[in-house]
C-alpha cells in the first residue's frame, strides 16, 4: 500500500501537557438543557467513574474554571504521545484571569499588541466567541452568561498556549486526559450547543452490542458520514450516559485540517486520532503530495498495529470530508463513499488477526457547526455556530460476504459493498432528518431505526 486514501482529520507530536492543580468547587445548578456536565470539569476520568453518571445540571463560574487550570506553575512532564518536552513553559494567563466579556475580548487585543497572537488567529478567536455566545444564548439556559465566559476563557487559553508552544500530532494520537483533561474540556464546550430535547439516538441496543463485542476482543469499524468539526464531541455527548466506553475510547480517522488550525487543535487533542491527509486536500500543494502519501502510509501502519491488539473502535468517513448541501436544492445528504477507503478498512480488519465487524453509522449535526459551502484550501475557516438538535444512529453490521455475489476481491464486489453501507447510512439519516428537522420526534422511528432519547 503506497498510500491510503482515507479521509478526514493528519500529522506528526512532541509537546506534553501542563501540570495543573484541580481544586474542588461547589457548582450552582442550571437547567436541563445541558445534561451530564461533570462537576470536576478537567479531571481525568476512569471508565468506572464515567459509568456512574448522575444527571448533574450546573453552571460553573468563570473564576472557578480559571482556577482549575492556573493555580500551579505550568511544568511539563513526559506523556505517552510525546517525544519529550521542556522542563518548564511559561505563557500568558490573560484569558484565565478574565472576569467579564470585555476583559476576555480585550485580552485578545492585548496578546496581538504583545506580538504573541497572530492577527488572523485573533480575528478567528473573536468571531468564534461571538458565534458561540449567540448559540448558547439560543438555548435559553439561565446560566448562559457564566457558561459562555467559563468555556471561552479556557478555550482561548488553550489556543494561545498552542500558538506559543505548538503541539504536533503523531500518526496515532491518544487523547490527552491528564494533567489537563482535553476530552472533558471539549465535551463541556460542545454540550451546551446541543438541543437535547430535539436530539435522538437510533438503535441504542446495537451500541450495547458493539460494547460487548469490544469486550470480547473484536475490532469494530464505524463507516459514517461526517458533517461538522464538532462531530466527535456530538457523538460522545449523545452516548456518554449510556455508552461511556464508546464515547471516550473511539478512534477517529482525522484529516490534517483539525490538527493544524490553532483554533481547532485543542479540541482535537482530547480525541483518539489516526491522522491522515484527506484525498480532497492531497493536491492542494503539488510539492507536498509525496510527503502526504508517505505520512498516510505511516498512519496505515499505525492503525494496523493497533488493530492487531483487538478491542479497537474506529470511526471513519469514507467520503473524504464533511457533507455539503446540494447547490441547487440546498438539501443536506451524506456525501458518497469512496470504495477504496472502505475496502482498505475492510482489509485492515480482516488481516489484523483479531475478529472484526463493520457497522454503518449515520450522523445529523450540520446545523450546530456547518462547514463552508465549498471545500477550502486555506486553514482557518469561519465557524458558524448554533444551538440545535442532533442525531446518531447505527445499523446492524454488514460483511462483504453477505453482500457481494462476485469474487470478494473484484472491483464490482467492492463497489457493491460500499453502496450497501452508503444505502444504510442514507436510510438512517433520513429517519433522523424526519425526527429532528421534520419535527416528528420519536414517531419518526421505523422498523429498521428505533429512536430514543436515553438522557431522559
């Protein structure tokens, strides 16, 4: 395999996270629009802790949030994904010390004037703040002001840190959970954007089946459509009460966009990633094509090594990127799958030495953070954000042997198999669309897709 035409998130990592103290604070409680936020925002969590969910509804004041990440010196210790790091890193605490919107936004200007923040990144941060603020206000949560300030203060802090001391992703990146918990940081940021009253999970029993298979040593691949940069956080938010193991341990095949953009990187650092260069951006810079192909080959080897151990859950969007609306009808639908990407994943599973299954998964999430109308070459896209419902559904596993009549290795068989997976994803997507956008709710369920709201 000279190159692996996988889609979505890429890379190569050497910086380690920072030591912080984690004080306990007494939270105030807010509405049920934002369920399952944990009291200790950034403390590393075990599976056992994750399974003991109590439906906690709260708001955390900005001061308390800032104290979670600023109390001690920012010392660097070695981490499993790092090639070593500096013994100590000093960086600005401007955003953690902000106590109001005005102080937060003036902090951006202060860092630009100090030469620490590039103007283009600063503009993206300010736009992100305005859009995030408007979206959280749409939720009607009485604690919206505090949620916005606390989440954006920590987000800006992490973005500035990455500008000053850039994190570099390895081909396989394991989520950074301590001493700063980037996973929970991302969850607490995304969760207030999801309207859980108008969100649904399809075929919850199959997610339990997947967990059981993982416990038995099976590898599981989820062949999925992809709609927003926030998809990993949305998937985890919809499953974190019922299936925390899936929520926290999923490995996402990720394109280079989300691991090179300073605004996006802190959220990516909290996810398990196989980093690749998307086919859609392979030829953006002709001089880099060979480097990208070699990087993708390294990533394939990393994935093959992971799968040999069994019990791995991999999410991949074989369309090569995010869905886009039809330019004429403006209707959203799952982008067509690339059969070579699907076949490469199938062969990796079959040759891993561990048993494995492929499941089709559908995701409806675009209203929360839609991508630009067209695929862009430049890093640093505009991020439009809104408060909206989202949906997730999985269908029974599909094997090539069940679908293909011709030889399993024929091109025709690969295409038939890819189309079977795509058809299942599209059918599930249409059910989610009826439930969320068509306002049919649970009544949109069909014999093949049973909808639930497991957080209720």
